[in-house]
C-alpha cells in the first residue's frame, strides 16, 4: 500500500485530530502498514524503541516478567489504541514486552525519524508530547487502580 | 418500600423488622469466595416480587444480619437468589450453610435501577467484581423487553480470570447479536486471551450514543469514581448515570441512621442514586 492511501486512515483517527496539515503529511510519510500473526513478538523489553503503533485490528498484550509469577499481562490494547510511548522518551528503550494475542493489523510509525523532526520543529514536538503524555498519565492512573486491587476482599 | 415477601400462612411479613424464615434450595459456588443461593420461604410457597437493584437483609441465626442485593431474574417469582462474597463474620458464616438450611430474610428494600426510564435509550452497564450481581436482574429485565431499548452494552471488570462472576451466562450474553459484552481483568497469566486492564479502559470505545444513553454502575466505590469520570468524559450527563452505594446497615427501613450518606439514608433513599444527587459527597472519606 502506498503512503498516499494511508492519509485518510490516519486523518480519521481521534489520536491525530488537531494536527496541522503540514505535520499530518509528515506523519503519513513516516507510517507503514504492518501485520502480525497470533503470538508474534511486537517488541521486547530493553530493545531500542524506534516505533509506535496504531492498532487497526486485533489485540496486543503488554507483558512484564515477574520472577515469582512468570510472565504477567498488565494491559491489552486493541482497535484504535496506541501502542508504545518509549520512542519519545530517553533512553528510547522498551519498558515491556508486547506480543499479539490475535492476528493484528497496525500502522507502524518511524519514531526515530519523528524524533528528529520533533527536535527540528518544536511545534510538532509539543503536539506529540501532549498526546503521549496523556497516554502515559492514563496508563499511570490505570496502574494505580490495578495496584489498589479494587476488587479485592478488603478494598 | 413495603416488603412484599408474601407468605401464604401465616402472614408474617407485615412487620418489616421481622425476618421471614427461608430455606436454601440450592447453593452454587461461583468463584473461590463467592456463592449463589436460591431461596424459598421455609413454610410453603410464596410469591416473591422485587425490582432490579433492591436488596434483602439476610439473618444468619446467632451470627448477624447483612444487606445483600437480589441477583435473580425478576421474572422468577417462585424463588429468589443472592450472590454473596465471603468477606467477614456474617458472610463467612453464610458460606458454611448448605441446601436445606434456614435463615431469616427481610425485604426487599431500597430503590431500583431506572429500567422504565431508560426505555428508548442506549443502556450502558458497568460492573466491577461482585458488582455484577446487583446488575444481573437489571440485565435480565432489559433483555426480556429488548425491543424497548437502543443498544445495550455490558462492560465488566474482574480481578483475574478466575474471579469472573457468572462466566457461562456472560458467554451466553456475548453470543447474542443485540447485546455487546466486554470483559476485562486486572491481571492475568499467559493463558487468558481477553482484555487486560481496568474496566474504565473499555469505556472510550464502547458502542453507545452518549447523548441518549443511561448508565448503570455498580462496584467498589473507587472503581465507580473513575468509571463515572470516564462516562462523563464520553458525554453522559450526571443525572443519567446511576450508581449503587454501600454502607453498613441495621434496620434497613430508615429508622436507625446507620446507613446515613450525607443527607440521605442508603437503605430507603438508595442504594441506587442518580449521580447528580450524590455528586457533591461522592468519594469523600468522611461521608
Ligand atoms: C445495599 C447493599 C447491597 C449489598 N449487596 C451485596 C451483594 O449482593 N453481595 C455481596 O457479597 N455483598 C453485598 N453487600 C455488602 C455486604 O453487605 C457486606 O459485605 C457485608 O455486610 C459484610 O458483613 P460481614 O459480617 O461478612 O463482614 P464484617 O465482619 O462486617 O467485615 C469484615 C471485613 O470485611 C470488610 N468488608 C465489609 N464489607 C465489605 C464489602 N462490601 N466489600 C469488601 N470488604 C468488606 C470490612 O472492611 C472488614 O475488614 C451489599 C451491601 C449493601 C449496603
Ligand atoms: S439502616 Fe437504619 S436507617 Fe438505614
């Protein structure tokens, strides 16, 4: 699929609404379609984080290795969700493993390229930071709730 | 609301403080700490009517009395059900009881989910943990009158896959074309293939029209707080979000003041409140 056909898809995603046209064109030029089979590793904790993904279909589980409990799933992301924020924050390494639970189609964005553009144009950088900070805050909130164990017997 | 447990002989239910002896007909273990009872009056058949969302006071002789919501189908008037999680003195004693044992029942008490008022609208049900039990009668009633409503969406969060309540029923509901069911767990091992994350994460993409939706929410208070915030962010007005509140109870008929919640008594004004009525006191530790 060529990048021109990705533009309408990207434009209709709530995550990208509000980006100026010139930025959207730039984002589109850094995007490509990707497919994963069920059980594929999307990224591994500690590896360089040079992409982020917008899930179009399917489901990806975010895992962490807890020594006593083995591999624990802490979050799943599905259609319309953004996967991966480590590309934007030093040291640009994945904080978790991500593996598909079902066959998954996504848009992959070249984070390395976008990072450079963000450095060159802080307007673009600010737009990305606003959006990804919100994702990180939502994640933090969700993690707090999970830690509170709200459904536990003594909550 | 006046109790309507109608015993044929003798007519003992007239006094709302007097428990009616009821026999456990069946016990079903739902999860490691949660069980469902099917109950009938001990001394003969009776018609039992309740509104979805109401609760009974269950009295374990010699131990104590606790409020427990009715979890059965309101169309079943011959018996009634309670789904209880064993957390303390009385509920643990309840778990020891078996089919054939007798306990005292007063009720039903309290306000109901706004099933009638929701006609013509989308209905979003958000449940957390044991909170699915008080919502089950509401869903049964909605499905019995399916054509009167727009989209019906059930979003349910549990701690782990093993803690999911009514799993077979959820499977059946999920199989229906006119009901959207989404389940998520807080954490899971590798074998679970569904959603992981708190129930609030299901709200942004759930298929309903906020301007025309009614939300019914039941679960731990902290979960309801974040849920309400997310529903409001989607655009559901506070007076169309209904929450079910819990406080310790004694009389259940508005006499003793044990269940006071700000200016309201949960036993008679609640347990179900439109959120705009409790918004100013919701989530405050001292209330
Ligand atoms: C209107 C209403 C409807 C209810 N419906 C249901 C229902 O359908 N199913 C059900 O299982 N429960 C329900 N409850 C909660 C139930 O009444 C309490 O769990 C019960 O009163 C606890 O009594 P206990 O003697 O077993 O525990 P206690 O000995 O009084 O408490 C022991 C410990 O359990 C904790 N605890 C007490 N209540 C709860 C609670 N609700 N959740 C978590 N921990 C708690 C206490 O903090 C304490 O640490 C309802 C409550 C109300 C007010
Ligand atoms: S329990 Fe007595 S007033 Fe509510």
